[in-house]
C-alpha cells in the first residue's frame, strides 16, 4: 500500500470510529466511567466518613446522600478527549492508545478530586 493510500485509510478509519461512537450517543462513556467514578469517590470518602454505595448514591454516616448524576461523571468531557485524540494525524496505534488512556486517567483523577 502506498504511503498516501495508508494515510487516507488512517484518516477514514479514525473518522468512521468517531461517527460510529457519536451515533451510539454518550452512553458508552457513562457506562464505563459511572461505576468507576462512584466507587472511587466512595473509596476516598471512606477515609474520612463511614460510607456505603446504593446504586448511584453514596450514603455518608447513614443520613447524608450524594447522588452521582451524569454531570458528575462528565461523559461528554471523555467524548471530547476522545475526539481530540482521534483527530490528531500521524500517530501510531500503540501511542494513540497510550494517549487515550493517559487522558482518560488524568481526567478521572481530576474529576474525582473536585
């Protein structure tokens, strides 16, 4: 395959992935990151308080409730990071996967600490 054909295929593949994920909506990001956000937040709060998790609600000391809504999970921010990453050309697959993992991990840490 010629270099120009390979670049064209790379661009097409990346944008097809973006289009397919946009058709499915943001549910995939919420499906993945909601439980992670809820349980890591509960784990950090458990250092200071007695906590339990019931669905998407964190219960503190049996009478304070923290409900994790979609805005707390920030699925659209993960989607934006994914779009920005896939729109960068000329990055090999291994490095791209590392970049996505680093971006998602960094954002998860910042999101939980806020």
